[in-house]
C-alpha cells in the first residue's frame, strides 16, 4: 500500500475502539507520519481514559493525545440551534449523527493548526454520509488540509484482513470484536443510531437487542410522568422549574425519555451518497424536546414566522444531513431561524407515557394566545366578525374571476 | 332584521341539529325564501333520518330535502389525495375539518344548480376558518352565487336569544342543548375536533370527557396490535391483506386506532382569520395512515421526489387549511404530488400500541431499497466507494474557495 | 355623512394636492377633529413649501404641520435593503410604490404618538394595494390606532362631487384638476408609476405622454454611457469612483437612466386585493442598480448563498408588495439576506445604451472567481477532473436505481 | 493508455470537428472497439454532410453512422416545456446549452440499444457541466451503460499532444484549428455560448468578435420592429398571425432578435461542479420568447398559479442546469407547470428595438383582466371597496397582536 500523498502529521478522530486503532497503526505504517489522536466526549457514554491508554500503547506521544469533553458545546452550539428549526430529515429523523460531525471536524482542524499537522483522518466508511460530513467540514474550515480516509484507501477488504492487520501490529482485540458486529452503532448525547447487517432487510422488525438507549414502550411504567420544560429564546433552560446547563438538561431528558420508552425510530432514509439505507434511531431526550419546542412556539410565534420556518425547514434539515453545517446557506437559514426565537420563552407541560410525548399545557408571558391582546382600549375588540365577509370576498375575488371565465367560455 | 339581499331559494348545509334548525327558520323568516336542505353523511357518526324528519317538521317540502352518503367520495377524492402529500398543518394537524368543507360546498352548489337556487348558506361562525373554507369553495364553483352566513348577519347575540328564537318558532330543543355547550365539535370519517370554552386555556390539560373518538393510551390494551396496510399508487387499498373500499378502510383504521389510543392531538394553531386557537383533534385512522404512507414512500420514492414533496408540503397544507382546495395552485401542487405516486405500491407492517404507531416493516415489488438494483451485469456494482472521494471534493470545492478567501484576507 | 367612530386628532398623510386637501377638509367636517398634516419628501419631485401654504390656508395650525425630508432614510433603510434581495414582484416589478408606504406610515405613527393623535388617515383608494400597505403598517406599529380611509367611507362618488365639495369648502382648484386625470401617478426617488384610464386596456400601448421619468430608448443618445458602481456589503456607495450618500447616488443613477432610456416597464400585475391591474413603471436608477447588484453578487457570493436567495426572493417580494414590511417573516427573510451580503463589495462596470443596462465587467477583492483561490500550496489545484467521475457517479446513483427498477419491471 | 474497461461497441456524440474526430480515433485505438457515430442537427448552424464524410474517412462503417435532424423535437419537447416555466438560472441565463444535452443523450442511448452497443462517449471536458448533463442522462435512461469520457481518461494534456495524435492518425486538421481556439463555443437553435480564454477575466468586456448570433444593439436598425406572437396552451404557435412549427418559429424569432441586437448576456455563473465560470450567451429568439411568455401569462394566469410558478422556478432551472432533466423531481415540477398552462393562450405584441424587448400589448379570449368578469348578473360588481376594510383588518390581526405584546411588555 503506497500512500496517496506525502503527509507529515495527521490528526485522527480516535475513539479508542478496534477500528480506529487499526487506522492509527495503518496511518503510521502507510504514511510514515506522526499521528495525533483526538478523542471527544460528546456523550456517547464511554470513558475517555481507556482511549488515552490505548493511544499510548500504540505509541502515540502524550503531547499528541488530545481529549475534550465537548458535551456542553455540542448541545449548546449545535443541538439547540438545530432544534430551534424543528429540523427533521425526511419528516422523521432528528439528525443525531449528522449534527455531531461538524463539531468533531472543527476540533480536529483546530488541533491540526495548533500542532502544525498537515492532514486529518477519520474512521467513516466509504459508503455512508459521515465521510461527507467530516470532509466538507474539514475543507470548509481549512481548505488546504489533506484528508486521509482509510476506508476508501486501504486494501483491507474483509473483517479477517482487519483482524490480521491488528494482530500483526499488536493491537489488542477484545473478544467480542473478532467477529463481524451484527450491526454498527453511533452514539452521542443526542442519540444512538444502529444500522447494517441484522437491520438490512427493511421488511424485518428491528430485534430487541439492538436498542441501547431506550426501554421499549411495553416495558415502560404504567403511570405517566408529567414534566415541565422551561424555554428561553428558543432554547430549553430548565426541567420542572430547575435551571440546567444544556448538556445537563439533555442528559436529564434522555433519562426521562428512556424509562418512558420514548424516541425509537425505525427508518429507511435516503443517503446523500445516493442509496437508501435502513437505520434505527434512539433519540429519547430529543424527541421530547422537539415536541416541547413546537408547543412553546405555538403560543409565542406569529403565524407568518411559524409558517416561514416550516417552509424552509426541509432545506435546513437536508443541509445538516448532507454535511453542509459550515456553509453560507446554512448560516443564512440559521440567521432567519434565530431571528424568530426572541420571544420563544415560556413553559411547556408534557406527559410522558409509554412512548408518547403528549403536550398538555403551555404558557408564556409572551403568549400571543391571549384574549386581552386583541381587546383594545374602551373594550373595543380587534376582531369583528363582519370583517370576515370582506376578508373572504377579497380572497375569493380571483377564484370568482376564474369561475366567471369558465362560465363565459362554457367550460 | 332586514335581509342583506333579495334571495328566492337557498340551499342550506343542514345537520339537523339545533343551530342549523334555527338557521333554517331564520332564513325563512328573514329572507322569506324557499329553503332547500342538504344533509351529508361524511361519517360524522349520526343517522341522517332524524335530519329529514326535522326538516319536514320545520316545513321543508320533501323535494327540497337532499341527503347524500358521501363517505366514499370524501375518502377517495379528498382524504386520500391529501394523504398522498403527507400533509400536516403546522407540523402536526392532519386537516380533518378542513378537508371536508370543499366537498360539502361542492354538493351544495350542485344542488343549487339542480333546483335553481340563487343562494347557499352554512352554519359556520364568524370567527373561524370554516366560513372561509365554505365560501371560497362556493365562490370558486359558482362565482355569482349569493352567500348567506347567518352567524355574521343576525342579531342573535347569546345562547338565550338563540333558545328564545327557537321556542318562538317551535323548533324542538333537546334538553342538553338549552345551556351553552362546554365545547364545540366537528366530526367526519377522518376525525373529530373539539374547541372552545373548556379548552380555551392552552395551559390547561384537555379534560377526559372531551374525547369521543379515541380511548386514552392508558386504557388501551396491554398487548400491541400488529397490522399490515397495502398501498397501491399512493393510496391504501387493504388491511391485513383484505381489500377494502376507501371509506371501509378508513372506518377500519379508525376502529384500530380508537382501541389502541391513537390519534389524539392537543394543539394551538394559527387560524387563517388571524388569531390563535386551541383545539383538540382525534384522528385515529388518519394518524395510522400518515405514518404508513411515509413508510411505503420511504422504499418506493426516490430522494429527489421525496424531498421535493417535503418542501412543498407546508404550502399545500396551508392551502387546504385556508380553504383553497378549489384553487389553481392547489391543483398544480396536486398534479406534482400525484405524479410522484405511480410506484408507491406495497405493504407496510405497523405495531399499534397505547398511542404509538410504530413502523416495523415495509416491502414492495417497486422497492428502490434493493441490493440487486445497484448490482449490474457481470457482478459490477454501481457503488464504488472511491467515487465518494470525487463526490466530496467537488461538493467541497465552493466551500474550499470560501475558505481560501477568508485565509487570503486574513479573516 | 356620520363619522364611523369618534376621533379627536388625526394625522393625515398630506401631499398638498387637491385630493388630500379634500380629505383634510372632509376629516374636519365629518369627524370634527383636529387635523395634523404630514408631508414627506421621498423624492417625488415636488417642493414641500406649497403643501405647507395650503395646509395653513385650510386652517391647519402651524404646530400641526409636519414636513420631513425622508429621502436618505428612504433609500438607505428601505430601498437598499430591498435591492439586496434582488426583489422583483412577478418577475419584473421593482416595487417602487410598495417600498415607500411603510416609511410614510411609520412617520405618521411617530407623529401621532408625539402629538397625542388617536387616528391616522391616508388618501389611498379602496381598490388598490396602497390602502393595505398603509394600514398594515399602521396596525403593526400601533395596534390600537384608529384608521380613517376616506375613499372607503365617504359618499363622494364622482369627480363632480369631489369638485363640488372642494368648491363648497373654498379649497383652491388648479385648472387642470377640474376634469378627471387621464391616469394616476405615484412617484418617489425610486420610481414613478402610472395607472388607470388611458392605461386600462392591456392590449393598447402606453401613450408617450404618460412617461415622466424617462426618455424613450429611441430618443436616447446614440453613444453608450459607461459607468462604474462601487458596492460595499451589498449596497452601492459610489458612482465612477466617487462616494455618494444613498439618496444622492440613487438620484444620480436616475439621471443616468433617464437620458439613456432605461427603466420603463409595462406590466399587468396581480393586486393583493384580488384583481389584475395594468401599470406602467419608470424605475431608471433602480433598473441599473438591480442589474449591477446581481453582477457584483455573481463574483462575491457563493452558489449556495446565491441560490438560496433566489429561492426565497419571490416570497420576499410578495411580502413587500402586499404590505407586510413590518412583519416577522419579512424581518426573518431580511436577516437571511443581510447575512449573505458581508462580502458583496467591489465594482461593476456597466454600459447604458438606449434602454439597455449591460454588465461589461465586475471586480472585487472578495472575488470567488479567482484562479488562485483554487490553487493550493505546492501548486496543487483543488480541481482534479478525475473527481468529476465520482461526483457524477454518486449523483447518478439514484437515477440508475430508478432505471434498474424500470428495467426489472419491464417498464 | 490502457482502457479503463472492456467495451465492444460505443456510440459517440460526433460533431465532425477536430476534437470529436480525435476522440473517435482514440476510442478505436485505445478500446479497440467498434465506433458508432451520432451527429444531430439541433440548429447549431452546420451542415451534417461533412460530418458523415469525415466519419467515413476515419473508417466508420456506413451502417454505423447516424444522423438526425432533431430541431423540431428539440424545440417542441425540450425548449418549449422549459419556457413554460419562465426558467432562468441565477436570474438571467436561459439555459440554452443545458437543455440540449438530455436530447442528445437520449438519442445516443436509443441508438446504443438499436445497434447493441455497450458504451456511449461524449466530447465534454472534465471541468464543465456538460459531462454531468450527458452522463446523468445516460445513466437515467440506461443504468448499466458504460460511459467513456475521453477528456477525463486520456493523457493528451495539451493542444500540441492533440494535434500530434491527430497527425499520427491521419485526421485532417483545418488550418485554423492548429492553434488553441481563443474561446470555445456551443450552439444550437436556442443559443450560442462562448467561454474560456479571452473571456476568462470577468472584469474585461467581451470582445466584439466573440459574438456570432446577434448584431450589437448599436448596429441594430434605428427603427423598431413590432411583432405579435400567438400562444396556445403556453407555447408559441405563430408570429404576426402566421402559424409556424416550433423550430420554424424559433428560427424566425432568432432572425428578428439577431437584427435587433437582442439576447446577449455576459454572465459569471456557478457551475454544478463547484467553480465559477464566465460565459457569454446569445439567445436572440429565446430572449424575445421569455418576455412574451410572461406577458401572455400576465393576463391568463391567476395570481395563485403565477406566484407558485415563480416560487418553484429557481429549483426547476437549477435541475435543468445541473443535468437532472430525466429525474422524477423535474418531471413532477413539469407536471405542476404544465397543469397551469391550459389557458395560456392569446397574443402578445412586442417592440424589438436595439436590444430591447418591450411588451406593448397582450390580449386573450381567456383573459382574466376583464372588467366583465368581475361584474355579475344584475350589474352587481364582485368588488366592493368596503370589503377592503375587513380584508385589511383580518390580515392585520396577527400584526396587531404582535404590537400589543410589545406594548404590554413595554418593548
């Protein structure tokens, strides 16, 4: 295997798992370059310590090991802005994987600039969306960076070859990692996704053992949990009256969602790279949050603002799904969305019950649903039902004209 | 009360209830015109017989009493075309009331032309959307029609006055109709909606007694019901392998939804006439159908088609909500949507459980999720992961150029 | 004529012409209220002095006469933001009338609050868009304001009655104002529009005498005028290298456009109030500016940004045309547009010739059309034509899958 | 040069020029395959005979030489459907090159199936849009086709190498083809485009000698030409009252445009492959047609239909520009557009003068601009200006509510 380009130092998005450990070693042996590892805590539910140990074991110098707890940044600067848009890809998917990639890429590029690396690398495969999301972000942030995508470059074509490579390079292999995984998982504070192998036939139900983040609706408590979520300018800031940081709040919502069987989604989606793919998503807290955000908007957002948001949402969601977080058009849409959230402040009451997220109340000092608002001085009310006649007549005028044309022409 | 215009014969959308009976009498006494009643069965769950009896009792000539069972037409020509679009108003509302109005209006106009009536009338109030939906439809179909909207014209300002008017004109008053209803209801085969009075505070949970079409999730069976729905060219045609007519099928889905606690929605929405309104909707069968339609589309619709549909959906839903069913732009959007449904054929498997509609499988002879489809003669596969590199690079080119500009300018 | 509501003090948008003078008097006599006049210079090409004299003559107290030169504000805060969007209503109309109304309304409301007036009034007729634009703005800025729209209220039904009313109230009548005008005109620094009477048949060419702001292409010089326009962050800031204030610049462009026969438009448009209307617009400077702005964007704006702008433009233009300048959705769209203009800086060279505005050059330090930008360190170029193969293949994948489906099914 | 894949027979889009002659020979020598040539007359202004002679000279068997006059098909099935949409890419470009590619590709595939070829080839370079347009079309129509794109495959890296290859293979070289062309041209009945070399600096004016299809505005006659164009269901069918076939009509419009200096466009555009490009387009007839189509729509199309068309137009134009003619979403949009054209019938009068296309009249039996249409039986008119008050009030209601919120909160 000859390297495709000369590289001196590469920053690898490193999880500490077998696959990225193989990549680490492959980078060293193929490119003969210095490898810098970057491991982020985005709430995937794994300790960072073992990743450090493994990196050291594989010969990475301590000063080349970077670890960050990005949970607060992730939720505050990526998840929440996206939820302001009520973003759902293809009507249903809350974009849990898509939204994490730009942040990881951004930190990799920052580290590359800090340590003087000329390349970055990731462990995403050649058939998925993640390679696109990583690489579009890398290129947008540092256009002259070299990108190494091992899964597209190497000639390790099977699980056996990977394992052989690992053994050959003294990479420790956990027992349960020898065989092919029955499905692959991505996880962060917003969600866990599973796809591949046992999930490949979209006619077959997702087996129970695939779920990791949520209890099933059937095994959830028989009694509903009622909660309130407080919003401020479009973002959630508290649960049951208690103020919380973004990551703390999402963690808490995840717990509430999990035990109440909330947030499972079995989906066949269209990948940016052109094929369909079947995935299973668990987004317990996000599912609650999405419903709550729509509820608080329903009383604080004007119709014109709300409908405009709905109209541009599919495009916004598609941009994030496709990896264009760091694009001018995503930023322009974000400006539009953020502009609308100034008064999206108040409290939503929700019932969580066996998979259901039920809005049962919403209130706000900024509520536009307020009888008093349409009552003016001296008791005069803004709405006079006689106005409706004129309203209808002028709205009907063009339709009547069309009708007259038909009549005139005998159609 | 002087009539606003001279009218000889009017076709009234007549339910047989107290309010439209008062309108009937008010039309006779105020306009001195012949009243023709039209009562439709749209699956609201009431017999038509009593409406006929009441009309006769109120002096309507038998030849002036029109009754139609429109259930099949309603589902086939209005509900199903709308569901092809995955239409949801403000992200959540399945448009159950909105979609019935154009059909009622259309039949009224047809009857008006048949009997030579010069006017039509309806019982919708002056503050809601329904007056708009009725009247835009009337005007579109018969631009020179006279419309009488009693609630905007008369000076009956309170329940007491209405009751007094009824008593004065020997209109029978059911005991429970004397007082003000605690909320108002609209129902048809697709849904029941409730609004007003006890529902007016959006901070307060909907009381249990308001629900009429669905059992609560809590009282639904502890065991899930698994069903399949067969689709043909975008429309459902069978349940559990048994072919059914449109109305029969929706009726069956309503039963399944009802017992499994499916389809409740508590919503604050934006009315076309300008204010916010809180409503409670029960759409048991429609909720199942909406999820199933997305599922069958997920394997049979191409990404380009699916995303285009998602992008235009909010506008389509808004048009129906606002009453523009009979407008060129709704028909243009329908042409676009229908064009996409040619291959939306196949079967979806769903689990119904305590309020949840869970897609657990989908299959189709037209499935685009098919490994074979992307495998070509001689075993060559259409997807080569090395193609992804070029795909990403050209997609990134403009982002890199932007990045270079920043760099060049030292930004 | 009885007043429709009790009013103490009203701020009238007063031009000094016959019609608004009649309105002034009618307000005094009908409402018995104090009248405050507001006359603005928006570049309509008339002195304000005579309006003051006339107001005094009609009994308005000096402290109740307000006059403002709003030209700079008009261009800077209304015209330029709109041109950032490349806004054209129905593909062609540069919105010259529409954009002036919100500013006039805003000043009227400010004066109403300053002088403690409880009402505002305008001279727009009951069939046009301007009444809507004025009144939506009034209501948005001061929801409890009383609005008097004389043309919808009074019973002066003919020119004769108006003249009689004027004579009866000693309102001076210019000789040429006795008869009905052959068409009506609205003018400001951006444009002049003409409509009505001689223009009403859309099959007939606009007579030459209707034009007031532009020379005809045929009478323009035989030699082209070449100019440059400098832009900064989306707005024009100089002509031929000379910096100018917004109103000065637009005035200069108007002169250049006028002599070169630029900016005439004969249009049948769709009014918000429901009917079609034929108008003739002269927008000499604006037509030049629109072309120039697209030209500078063409080298400084990324494709994603440019296409997003094009997609939302029709909605933005419609909002302004319909009178929703002071709406959340217009402000949201403005935020999106403004976000895109950061680097829209540079110089455009144009040839003006007998009605044509021809872009012949554009340059910018922020140009994205720059070979160097896509050349990276060590001479490596970002674009490798082999990348195109992968790019095409992945873009084609879904189309190939569709093709395979057809083939498989023998379609 | 080793072939990238085994190919038996290839259908080449062959112009008869030097470049595609080199490709022809290169295919024979590199792939050792049988070459089938396809030469189409799309109105590029060249005889087909010489292409046949050249193909024979280069050893193509007579039965392998295909020549088609596609002008009528091109205009009727591609150009006119696109003009129904008023399609302009990036606000200005009439898509003359883009729209020709799918038709050429379609015929190539048809020939490939007829002669049993397993591959197709084209002469588009690796940096442009045309390779994408050709290949997406090929793949959509025949997903298992092999595509040979010589410009991306061969190692002929300079003009010198190309000429050497031609000499080596006895390909005749016209004298003026030895050196590098100062710009490259594409032409068909709709337009001619020029780009490259002398046009590469967007700050420099296009030199006069680049224009081939149009006279300059300055050299056009001093007297305007007035014409009428008749439309039927959205398509032009006659000029000055004389019925013409699609290609005849467009040819005639081209002549009229040419002599009147109409249809030049100097543009910096964004290519699908990611970079900006400067091109010069001459679309004389198309420019007239575009203006005329908008004019006939202005009186025959309802506002709802017209605005919906404007909203989706940018996406439609982008799809054609990017090469997605044979995609479900283009076909869906076409269905929407075509649905709107049923009554787009009538006559437009235009003045052509030194680069200007000026609409001076439009009439139609289907005109919606017709005072009679809004006048109903018994002289009652549909528009009552008092209706405007209600119309405005209900449109203002949400804005007033927003205003009240601000006031209540002291904002």
